């Protein structure tokens, strides 16, 4: 089930601002409870904040958690 966990984490990173902040400030806490292999954990920790922020900023605000602009 770890592939599913990776997909959930990546999805949360781009849509959930609170989770994204936690992941980049305290990744071990953010990843707690997810069933990940050591390689998956290592790969996730290589994700750059600016890459996620850039992609997230291009998403329609209606599908993201965080700052809603009406």
C-alpha cells in the first residue's frame, strides 16, 4: 500500500497549505502514520518546497486548502 501513501502525500503537498508547511518544516512529523518504504521516504524528502509551491500556485483555488480568494 505504500504507493498509495506516496500518492496521498504528493496530493496533500500540492493541495493542503498547512500540510505543506509541516512537511517542509518537520517532515518526520508530517510523514508519521504513512506506510512508506525507506526508498519512498528518501525520495519524498528530496522534493523541493519551491517546486511544490510553484505547482500549487497554478491550481484552481477551489481545489486547495489554505488561502481562499473569492
